[in-house]
């Protein structure tokens, strides 16, 4: 008989948040109610307002309270059982053997009470995610250790010997590798990854709908420009405008850096044998771990700013949902300099890549298409004026030629006994590394255009995502497919 | 290594022709309806559109179908399943037995009429990673499925050592 227990009363905060999120998701169904509010008269409006002001928060708290009451869990030596639901009861049984990632989060509202959330993700194409909120930090750590130790015990029972470096870390204070990111490095990530710039276009539409720009911003900007222009020279006006734009950009960058610090403050990566763990956060502390055996794909990214700062980011994808890998749930190292990258590469058993370029003919079609599009667009704008079209054709041809050439120079493949790596990019670069023995499906494709050049493309589908190796000679692609197939056939270890 | 691909059932050609015929018929009906309902469209416009549909249909039903059938084949080896298809755009797919999640045999109405079936092999590679062998006689598809499932069951259990070098039995 399983001994089910409730999570602590502090978990109510978490359940209120969950109910609120659920309500907001369902709120769209209440839109027809707006008709009643508009047409129902003053009395109906008052009643609805009271319901919204008192009834709704009350209902949310009540729903959260009852959900907390019915939420029970039981963790034994091998399995985690969860029962939840008010009307629709759900029972979930999760074997520790299937757990591929266990995170401990300490949200800001839990930290004063020493509470935490244990998030567990299971493997498989229908990977489930379970959250146990309202466990003390100690409880969460113990439960996570039980889950991880389970695997070691299984190995011992199976008689598989491990060397010292592969033994689970518990009780061992010395990790095999420890990577700390100091504050300046985390600030650099804020410069590299600027979420504010991504949010701006999304926010621009609703702001545009409110006529804020036409009614409020434009008159003020015009007034400001008039003030500068009156009695000022053209150069002064340009300087002032440039300064205003600069201030705005600085504000955006400062905000991004602050966001980065809130998320990754005190970032520490520790490696104990096969177990990789990160811990970071200023307000909410997130601790995330994964086992090397679950690794399906490694992605090293370097954008334009990251290249200028000589830094890279590392994401590790695990098995589960290759079509919908959630960035926020991936194992992520935000910023790596050359020495940290080298240390981590050694730990992850990445070999020094020997990049092989693809066929130069891969440049022809992208160059032709982009140049043609630009010339046709110029023709449409300039009423098919031949002079404008010739100028545009020359400039577009040169510019797209340069970009396509830069892209071709970056595009390369590396294959060794353990890994298949693909590199791409124009100014920055992205490297994807897939273990050679973890292929799911391999597919060679060859259309008439590729056949003309005597090349083909290999699509590699792994449980962590897909990669395409195109524009290599047919014989080489065939040999690569055979080699990867044999590697996968021969590998009898755990891959997921 | 040269693969000894086995051809699918010749009825697969009939299936492809029927699919092309149905698609072209629908397109032709749409063109006729548009020509009848919109007065601005002259009769010769309709004839031209119909010709532009019928000519490719004829080419697809003769040249493309025979080429596609000729290039479609499968090879069930002891540790992997290979499949090739295509006419202009050619594809070769391989799935190893130790990555198979589940195997399915399906039949649509046309396939049922022609006593054909599709064998679908699913892996954990997400959308598009499944291997579909069309145009198999139903009994053949079922026997391949049963044999694959039996061999998947016989696969050694996972351990975490990643031991390599298991003898190949091909």
C-alpha cells in the first residue's frame, strides 16, 4: 500500500499561480460575457463587477486550496506516484529509470520559507513533466538523489563496474569539473542575447492599436525636434537625435543585462562522472541536472555580438520531444570563453573538429534566387527602368554573392568515431554535434539539381533534433550513411 | 555495400494511377465550375486550363508511375530496414532495429480494394522520422511487422556502458 502524502501548505502559492494561469488560458471563453456587460444595463454591470472583484479571486483561491488538498504524492525506492484532480482524478506513476532530467527551483515566493519545486521530466516521445511544489529544499535534494542513485544501484546489480570518476557524486565533495560564471561573464550574456529587442516588435502592434504613437509620442517628438531646430544648426539637431537613439539603445542593453543577471546570477556547472548539474538565479534559484547517457544533441551558438566578444553558448538537447524542444527546459550554459569551452568539450568527450567544406556549387542557387528577387523588386519599384535594374542587379549580385560565399565558408561537416558535427552561419556560427551511435532515422535525398552536380544530402534524425548534411559527393554521403548505420546498430548501451 | 532491394507489389502502380486520377479529376471539376460560374472566363480559357491539367496527368500516369515503381523497393536486413523511393527526387531511408519504437500496418480504402497495405516503422526522431513502405501485399506487410517486432523484443537490454563491437550477424 503506497503511503501518499500532501505537499506543504506553502505550496498554496504555487497552486494559486497555477490556477491563475489556467484561468487566463480559459478566459478567452468568457469573451461572449462582454456582450452581457455592454447591453445588460447598470445593475447587471454592477453585479458582474462585484463578481469579478470578489467572486473571481475567491474562486481562484478556493480552486487552488482544493487542488492542493487533493494533490498527493508518494516516492518509494523505484517510483514516484502522483494523484491529483478535483473532479477528474489523475494518477501518474513515473519510474525513476525513465527520468531524464530533474530540476530543483526555488522561486522567490518560496525562498523565505525554505520551500522548493522539484521538476521531473521523463524520457520517451510522450515525455511527461511533473512538478512537485512545496517540498523543503532538503526534501527536494534527497528525492532527486534517490532518483539518481537508483540508476547506480541498477548498474551495480547488473555487475557493471564503474571507475571512481563515474561514481555518483553524493558524499564526494570534489567534482570532476566545476565551471563558475562570474558577474561580468553573465553581463556579457545580456549583451549577446537581447530579449528586449525581440519583445519590441511583438509589443509594437498592441501599442500601435492604442494610438499612443499618433496621439502622444509623435506630437512630443515633433515638439522636441522643433525646440532643437529653432535656433540650432543641422549638425546640432542630428547630434541630439543621435544621442536620444543612443540613450534608448543603452537603456535596452542595460535592461537585457539586468534580466540576464536575474536569471543566471551565481551560475555554477558541476560535473560528477556522468551527472551534469547547473545552479543559477538571483530571485528564483534553478538547479538543473542531466545524465550524459541521455545526451542527444549539443548546440554551440555564436551570434554577431558573441563573436565580437569571443564567447559561445552551449545548449544540450535530450531525448523526448525533438519537434518541440523547449529552450527554457534545455540544459543551457549561457556563455563560455575559450578556456571554459575547452574544459567542457573535454568533459563532454568532444574531439577537435576537422571541418570539411561542402561543394562550392551549393552557392549557385541561393545567390541566383536572392539576386533575382532583389532585381525584380527594383523593377517593380522603378517601373522596369533598365538602368535602375542593371545597377540593382550589379549591387545585389555582389552583396548576395559576398553573403552566400561567407555562408559557404562556414558551412562544414565533421565526422569522427563518436560524433557527427555540422557547422553553419554567415557572420556568427552554430555547431550541432550528434553522437554517431544515437541516430534514429537516416535519409538520403537527391533531386535533379543535386544529381547534376554529383552530390546528395543526408538527413539525420535523432531524438534531440534533425540535421542536414548536403552538397557532399554521392559516394561520401553513401559511406557516411553506412558508417552511421553501423555505429547505431553496434551500440548496445542506453541511448535515451 | 549494394542493397538487394525487393520490389513492391505491381498493384502499387494501379494505386498511384488511381490517386493521380482522383487528384486530377478534382482539379478538373474545380476548373469547370470556375469556367461556368465566372462569365469573364471565355470557353477557350477553360479548354486551355483543362489541357494544362490533362497533359501532366497523362505524363504522370505513364512515365512517372513506371519510374517511381521501378525505383521503389525495400530491404529488411537482420539489424536494419532499408527503403528507397522517388522518381525525380529520390530518397533512401534506413532505420536500425534497435531504434524502432513501434510498427504499424495501415490500409486506406483504395489500398483495401487493391489488397495492399502500408508498413510504418516509428522511431523517436520526431515528425518525419518514420519509415513508410507502401504497396505491400497485406500478408507480406503483416509478416514483416511480426518478424520485426519479434526481433526488436530479442534485442539485448540497455546498459549505460555503451559497449560497442557486438558481432554483426549479416
